[in-house]
C-alpha cells in the first residue's frame, strides 16, 4: 500500500505531500515545503513516492535526488534536517504524548498493544497528524482506517 485512504482526496493529483514521501524525507533529512513540492512535475512526485529509502545507500540516493529536484525547480539548496536515529514512530513500546492527547480529545483509546500492532508508516502518520502545526483533520479518519476504534 502506497497511500492511505485518508489521503484519497489529493493522491491522484499529488497536490499534497503523501505520508510515504514525508516518512522518506524525515529518513533522509530533507525538509521539503509544499510550495517546493508543487513545482515538481507529476512524474517527479511519483518517483519520490516509489523510490526506496530504507537502507543507507537508498537513503543517500533519495536525499541526493530530492535535493537535486529542489535546486532545479527553485534555484536554492535544499534545507536539511537533523535525522533522529531513533524516531518515535520506530518505537512500538511507547505511545508519544501527542498521540495519546489527540486520541483522548477524540474519545479514542489507543493502548500499547494496538500501537505495537501498527506498521511504522501508520505510527508515523498518527504522530504527524497530531503535530501542533498540522491541521489534524485526518487524525480520526486515520484511526478508523488503522482499525483502532472498538
């Protein structure tokens, strides 16, 4: 699965950065703004969705490719991010406070066993959907999609 159902309203056009790409950007340490993403051609966006970014050589190649696209389309260098060697979405034994707080606001109980059964990309999505600078309107649809409502 490349996209989540809660992303369905924009994945055909790729007008927003899908979670799979956002995870890869955090993995390789490149900050990509929506305005930069929207300058890329559709095939370039699709390439960023499809390129692997798991092992060290893939991470380096992904970083180089997205940095090259940013430079090519904007005329400036890519902004780099510090890479967390142990990001919270890779930890299936601890639910981040932002997730528990947002879940409580939505009257959803996500216990540790449910959290542990999520995939890395699902945990990543929930964390991203609870960040204060995010709209958060897809949190509940994501919770439903991930089977966390009982």
